[in-house]
């Protein structure tokens, strides 16, 4: 997001209440009509469904600056997903009507929202390709690459350290935790990743992307 647009949004919504939520707090339940639109100041929020086995299946992860749940606010349909904090998170609480009026009256904000929406759709379509035709390895590679790109590091010479764990990767990829652990071990063996107390470090994103290109 361009800095001027980000500043414009932050300034407009600064008048609304700021709330802090701990990691693991469910903000919205599935089949529940939310009372607010949330604007993320700090932290991460996962959007997910629950499988018939009781496993979380992650649909999206929201990071600053982002609004949610905009599909519900715009389309007035039933909310089908859970929204839960992945870490300590700060949010602005905005009445849905106010959020929509602000977006409608600011074409630059609406264009930026559409731009981010289409980037998200591209990501979901890529995930579908790997779910339908990829291997367990390619599905893991894709999720690791997406997480690296979200960091938007200016200098990646020392690699990308991801705070996501094996359970989170399993929920994003639709694989079991045991499979994720096995595939991570393979990547470690060829020097593409390393695992430390801080998380999973991708040593060379370009090499990871090149390997993904050979998996389909």
C-alpha cells in the first residue's frame, strides 16, 4: 500500500476505539453476524474454517493495514468463517456503515482495496493449483514462499525468518503436521531451510521458488 494511502486510512480511523487482543482470541465466530469491521494496526488475524475432523483450515491471514470482514460488510451475506488472532494484535473497531461510506467516498482507497483483493485471489488460485495437482513438497514450498513475500524485506541476504510453525503450515496447506515435519526435514537436508527457536528460516527465496517450478 502506498504510504500516502496508508496515512490517509490511519488518520481517518484514528477516531475509533483501539482494542488490544491476546494471541488466540476469537474475534468472530462462523455463522455469526459481526458487529464491527476491524482495521488492523498491529499483529495478525487468521480467517479459517473447521474441517469435519476438527482441524483448522486457514483461508487467509490479515496483516496491517487491512480491513475485515469486508465480504460480509459489502455483500451482507452470512459470515462462514472464524477470525482469530495469531499473535497479540491491536485493532480499530469501526461501524460497518462508516467503513463502507469512507471507502465509497474515496476512489483511491477503493482501488487499493481492489488491488489487495486481487492479490489475495491470485494467492488462493495458486494454492488451488498445488492442492489439485501438486505434491506434498510443492504444497509446502508454496506456503513458505507466500510467507516470505508477506514479510516484504528490503534486505533478504540473511534469509527470511518465519514465525509460523509446522502446525500453522499444516493448516494453510491442508497437509498433516507429520507430513509437514517430514517435508521440512527434506528441505533442511539440502540447505534450503533451517529451523531454530525463532522459527523457520528460508535461506534463499529464489532457490525455493526455482525448486517449486520443478514440482508441477
